[in-house]
């Protein structure tokens, strides 16, 4: 499922899914073409949203796609694995064992996505302007810090 706090709106759907969701038959050449199309679609959509001054893009490699956009703030939120599993199980109303599998799958997918399309480690803090451990701050405080940092970065850009 999607992030229950954010919902699955139209913009997420336009960026969501995986490269295999584009309908390949599994052949290597078809997969490469599908991946290329998917990468271009994510890049184009992220750049279009990034040019808007009040857009928020969750994930999708936006820290790489928009790395040269002066007013873009790149934030990484972290929490210990056990806490992320607990939160996911509560949010999705599933068992801790199901949540553990899903969180591990999501983590592997996120890392593989960044390696495949950007040749980077998604957890590398140097890719971000701000890193927040949400086990130490409530979500509301983390959101305030991110919003403050985004306003400060935007006002610092000529």
C-alpha cells in the first residue's frame, strides 16, 4: 500500500509503480526499453514539478533528478528498522511479520531503484540537505523542520 499519511493521489500515480508495470514481456531488450521509458517519465515529471515553487516529491529519485535545482530541498527521514516495522504494521493494519516482510521488500526495492537508475546508495547522507531521525522527533516536528529548511533554502536562492 501507499503511505497512509500521504494518500495515493494523481501525482503519485503518475510517478508510482515500477518499470515492470509498463507491460514488458520479460525479454531483456524489452525490459531495457521499459526501464528507459520509466526513467524518462520519472525525470520529466519530477523536473516539471520541481520547477513549481511549492511542490513536494516523495522519493522517486528526486534528490538525484533535482540535485542541480537551486531551490529544491532534499530531505531524508530515517528511523530504526524495528520502529519502521511497528509503524507500518499499525498504519496498514497488518501483523508485525507481514510488516517486517513488506518493509524489507520496500527497502530492497528503494535501494535497487537508486542503484539501477542513478548508480547511488539512496541512504548516502551526502545526497541530502537534511537528514531527520523520526524516532527522535515526532512527525509534526520533522515536518516543521523540513518546511523551515525549504523556506530558508528558497529565500537564499537569488
